[in-house]
């Protein structure tokens, strides 16, 4: 995954949202929470490639193709658990709740995608449900974590979450269009 590149958009959004809300600190809290978000994203990519039987990711051999499904699932699980360790060490219950709910929603999206696999008659509503749960919800959480970290008021955190959600939908629509 690291070798495949990527934009690291989610952790950048976490840090940018925190700074937008006035977060300034000499510690590395923002780095740890941004890392938490990226670990979750990376874990989902690893698991997705196993579920999809992917042979490549961004034009390079996928991790499961190189190291096998068992190793990749375990590394994905490690990234999830490491992410939750970073979160609980931070101790902000609002962030823990947000990320916990987000990962649960993402897992629901994975199951929903599995149920819809091969359904050429998928409705627009189901498609948007799918991309919101699989992609947009984590980008929304990345933005909201930044606001929570900065101690922003709830309405501002919600505005950041909505911005991230819409950005995630647009991102996935574009990605799917390019794939098609």
C-alpha cells in the first residue's frame, strides 16, 4: 500500500480541519489522530482486495497477490487494532465514538457491497448508500476528528462532517467513473 502511493487525503483533511478550527499545539496529537484515520483507510483497502480477489492496486501487484490472503487480512486487522490503540491512548471519548461508529458503518457498507455484487440493476439510491458507507463516511470522520481535536463547537464539527461526506461522495463518483 505504501509503495502504491496515494494522496493521503484523509489524514491531510484531519490536520487541515483541526487547523481551520484553531488547533495549535507543539505535541503530536494531530499526527497520531491523522495516522489513526489513515490506518483505518489502509486496513479497508487490504481487506477490500482480499474480498474482491484483486490482483492489482493502482497498477501494481496487490498485497494479497504478493503475500497471500491470510497475511494481508492479519495486517489489515493489525492496522485496525493499532488505530484503536492510538485513539484510546488519546482518550477523547467523542473521537473514539465517532471512529467506532464510522468503522461499523464501513463494515456495513462492505457487506452491502457483497450483497449487491453483480447486480446490474442496482438502484441509484443503493449505489449512493454504498459509496457513502464505504468511502464518504471515513472522509467525513477525518474532517470531524479535526474539529473535535480543536474543541470546535458541535455545529462546526457537523459542518466539517457534512463537507467531508460530500467530498467523499464526489471522490467516489469520480473514481468509479474513471474505473468505468
